[in-house]
C-alpha cells in the first residue's frame, strides 16, 4: 500500500506498467503492487521469474490473489520463455530480488536484468535494486544489478545506498514510512545512524537571557596564507554565524587588512611571518581551535603545526592543509589528542590512509582509523559520514550537489569550531555542524539553484538553517 500510494501520486493511468516479480518475498511485494494497481485501473503486465526455485509463502499468496482478479495476467518467465518486449515508453517495476540476496546474480535472472537495463524504460525498484547487496558489494558483479532510475525503500535506507559507487544502481532513492513499531526500532542494535532534524534540534543549546559573549566561547582559527585569504575569511565568517562569542583569526601579516575589512566582527592574531603560518605562542585564552583552510604546506607551517599538536589542551579541528601535512608526517598522528576532529574530503583521506577501491572500502578504513587513533572523522561527501572512536557512524541527510564548490569545506570547519567553542562535546559539535552546513546548502539552493551556489551562500543561510531546525513541525 505504501508503494502503491506513492506510485499513483507520481504516475497516472496512461502508462503501461510492466512488473517483474521474483520467487521470494520481494516478488510477493511486486505481485501485491500489481494487484493494487490493477484495482485502480492501471495497464499492468506481470512477469514472474519462476524456474526450479520454490515460491516463498508471501509470493505464492499474492500470486493466487492477482490470478483471482485477473486470470492470465501473470506470465511465467523461465529459461525456455521468450524475453518480454520492453519499450522506452514503459515504466518497469523491479521486484525480482530483495535484500536477502547474498550472492551475485547468475543464469536466467541475470539475462532478465540485462534485458531490463537495456530497455530504455523508466525503472523503479521496490526496496532495493535487484542484485544489489544491502551493505558490502565489493564481491558483486556490477553488470548483474538492476540500474534503477528510482528506488523506493521502506522505513530505513540500506547502508549501500550511501556509497557513490552504487548510485548507478539505486538512482534517486526515497524512503517511505510503513509504521514499524518505535519500541522495536529503538531496541534494534546498530552502529549506523542517519542524522535527522529531531536529533540536531535536541543538541542545540538554548541561549539564556543574561548571557554575554564570554558565555559562548572564544574560537581560534589558524587559517590562510598569502594568496589564500579567501579560505580564512569563509572559515571565520562561518564560525561567527555558528554562534561563537568571540572569534580570533590567526593569519600572516599580509592578510591583516583583508581580514579587518572583510570580517570586522573578528579579532586578529598576526603571525611573525608575512606569508605563512609559522607559529603561535599561547593558546590558553581560547576554548577551541581550527587549523587548516588555506594554510599551505610550507616547512615553517609544518613545524608550527607539530608544535601545536604537542602542546594543545583544548578541542581541535584539523582540515585541508593541516591534513595534508599530517599525510606527509604520519608519525605525527600519535600526537592527536583524543576526540580531535578531522574533516577530510575523500582525496585528503586517501592521502592519509592510502587509496581505496570503493567508497565502502574507504568507509571501513575511516571507521578503523577513528577507533585506532581515538579521533572523530567527518568524511565529506553527498552523505558526509561521521565516525567515532567507539565504532559508531552517522550518515548526513542534508546537502546537495551545488555544495561541490571551492570553500564549502572551509565553511564546515568554521561551524564545527563554533560549536566546540560553545562547549558542545566534540561528537555533538560535528553532528550539529555537518547537518546545519548541509541544510544551509539546501536552503541556498532553493534560491540560487545548484549550479550557481557558492560557499558564501552557505554562510548567508546558516541562520535560516538554525531557525528551520528549531521550528516545531
């Protein structure tokens, strides 16, 4: 019913709908959808893959039901049958295999999958594209998986949906609530969670009437070099918009006038070097530090970063060139204080840990790196993945492709440091920063469009992102 209700809102009865059902429970779902659409006067053709495999109880029940209301409408497909004629004008509903599949598809079902994929029709998969595993697809055959235009899944997405290599199979995916019992959901043990508005709303600290700028912490941002002051400005503005009471930007001397003009609300700390970060003498007056955007990898900067790591006693975020420096000095990883936050994009992460053959493999490395080194990692991407030292992971649900633009990561760093400065626990700071960052991008996209979105737009919409999260439904 959930699938059918969704389908009839998207597609009227003018389409020919061709439904492929397998012998298991996913096939039972497909046959039930076929019956429900027939009852609503849709033009339906049903194909049941059935050879030596026994039908599941669900599949058999729903086969009898549809045969009762529409005798002869179900065509059984096996090795001896001709492949059905498919057109680019058709809508195909894929219900061949569900999440229970653990081996790559071979034989006759593989021929059907290839036939569907080459049809040019619009393909919708029920729950999961046939042939795709729910988690690890490294041993799978990508040629033997349905390539859906859209996947409609139920209650929760599968882990494999969050990895870029599987987008070609899932297409766009949506989740429909089917009313699973909340108590059972809460009692189900999993290390994987998705970030949602209600969780972030519960994390945001309310401001008190008699508070002052000192109440909300003093953030230090070590950013920028000659020719890269834009990164410093974006990070600093985002940190201010994230609610830090005071923000100091430590910058080379050549950036002083630029920073004072671009961000008058920020304090400045001027490096002894006119061009690069070469050191900072005292961190005791700050509540959190972010290092990296636009920093460069000059030898002086490398030595200065090491000195910070050896002495720091306050929460720390490393991004961009700070991570690149760490990649060139992997023996420094042991200097990272517990719960340090790293915010790499995939390239920076691969430089730190070695190349990965897939996003799933990179995720496993990320989780292992967090546990081994007791750090928090926000691996930036379409669904930014946050991993914690205890092995738990969170997948972000906000953001859009318009955010794939220079400076977007600098904004995220500033936001996370803002929450650290305000006293948020490091994991809460990361989750809140990542979610609001993506939400600001979604709000900006609605005005600018994806193609025209730039990092400065994200900063403009941080405030509206806060308001949207705090609104009651």
